[in-house]
C-alpha cells in the first residue's frame, strides 16, 4: 500500500479529475485501466487512468460529493488489490495574524507580492486569503 498527498488544482476541480503529476508513473495503474476509487464514506466510483497523462479521470461526482476547492489537500492511497482510496483532508492554509502584519507592511512598501512554486502548492489560495485579510484589516 502506498500513500501520496497533493493539493487540488483548478484543473482538478473544474474537470473532475486528480492529476498525479510529479509522482512516479509506475506507482499507479496502467494507462487506460479502469480503477475503483473509494472515499472515506465507502462510496464507490468507477474511474480510469488517462491514456497519456498521469491523472485519474472520471471523478466529477467525487468532487461534487466532497465540495472540493482549489488548494484542498487530498490523500491518495493505492491498495494492494489495485483499488484507490481518495481522502479529502481539507487543511485550509491559515495566515497567522503576526504574519498578516508583516504581509501588510510588505504590501505598503512594495505594492505587490509574487508567489512562486510548483503547481498545486496553494499559491492562488494563499493570495486570496491574504487579499481577504488585507480588505478586512484596511476596512
């Protein structure tokens, strides 16, 4: 049994899939192979591996049932029988109040912040959180 974690991206949520980019392809079922996916409530979803790209397709219903959002953390467990369990951890990125002051001071000085990092690490989500905090603190 193997377990992986990743943040959901806009593409994952919008198109009802979970990208496996960045993980070893051989750790997952063969391309085009049908997969049984379970969630924490025991619901069963019949999906398949994409034929060319490392991703699990056919998870629109899973995303709807879990009200997923960009930046949510999912845990993907590959079971010995070949089935996959996907758990939504819903760990929101929290900006600590003392860091808010530093961020607001930086915004006062520079008028912009640039986030960088690989896809799916929560850059957009964090920017939105800072924006909300910025508006609340300046209102």
